[in-house]
């Protein structure tokens, strides 16, 4: 399992937050769970720590045009940045 950080901005935090169940359903084929964080200095900046079980599937979901309506509904603003752990 890999752990990644996903970061992006939203147009409206409350609208985005209500989309939690949609995020669970959309990403469930690739992840086992996630934790959500909100930037203390920018309430519309979101970060999630995600436990990914299938990185290839995660990449497919992130690029799938069928996901765009969910992003629009929940006011996700591109770009969506994905950070992977660096091992030293």
C-alpha cells in the first residue's frame, strides 16, 4: 500500500465537504481510506492523505473524464496535485 497526499482548492468548502460519500464511492476501487485536512490560512484549500491500494487504478480514476461532473458538483478547482512519499 502507498500513501499519497492530494491537494487542491475548492470554490466552496461546505459544498465540497458534503461530497464526502461521492469521494468514497469514486475512489473506493483504488483506496482503502483517506483523511481530510483544511488549510488554516486558506479555508478553500484542501489536502487529503490517501491510503492507496492500487496506484494504477488511482491514476485511471484521476484522469477519467467521467469524474469531471463530480469535481464540478463539489467545486474542485484544478490543478489537483498528488504527492508521493520520497524514501531516502
